[in-house]
C-alpha cells in the first residue's frame, strides 16, 4: 500500500505542476488533489522536495532496470533521457524552481548507479582499488550529469539518441584504458 500511496502523491504533484510552478504548490494542494490527509503525506515524505527526489529516483530505476553493463549502458542512459523527456512538464518545472545543485543531487545517484556498474564490470580481474573504481565512476558521472543538465536547460531540443551516440563514441574503450592505467599505476602519456 505504501508504494501505491507514494505513486498517487507523485501523480498528484505532476498533475499540479501542469497548473502552477513547484514553488507555489503546497502539501495541502497535493493532499487535497490526492484525496488524502496532510498527515498521510508526512508519513511518506518529509517535504515536497523529498517527493520530487523520490519520483526522480523511481523513474530512473525503472529506466535503468538491467541496463548497467558495459554492453547496455547506452540503452540505460538513453532510457533516462526518455524518462526525463516523458516527464518534461515536471522536470522543467523542477529545473526552474530549484537550484542547479539540487537537480544535480537528484540526477547524480541515478547516473552513478549506471556508471559504477560499468566500471565494476570492467574492473573484474584487475587489481584496482575500490577507491580508484569509485573515482573513475564519479568522473564519468559528473560528465554525464553535465550533459543531461545542459540538454534540460536547452528545453530538451536535441534528440537524446544523438547525445547518447556521441557519448558512446567518446567513451569507447576509455573506461578500460583508464582502469588499466589505475591498475598498473602508470601515468598516461603526455602529449
């Protein structure tokens, strides 16, 4: 029942965002639209931003389901773009209502989950510390989040498939080379 109520609250928030900006929506508005009490809202979420974060995480988890390997990360990344695009009124309203830092906080764990799966897969059998694996994953995470934030800031005009294809070309073999450099302790050649 808890997931059902959370989904209903998410639907109410998204419905209200079609009518007014996030900063003008109250917990009373959401509770009334959802047909629940304020206390029921607080049973599930501490505030509206907690609901927003939960909705982002849940949508991304569905988009990434089973797409966290080296061979499937592009599909997972593309699915995140499509999930964001499918919720454009919600995302654009959040984008214009909260700080960029807060949006990064929403996106970062989603992308990190995708990238860390790829790094861990390619690090298998190599002598690379967990710290170095996490560092490499964070490096790519910040790049991916930056690309996605720029796309959102430009009102999602560019085709996500084009972005993912270019990102894929850029990453082709780079994760493996970086892991190998960490594993051997070698410094990359200077140009």
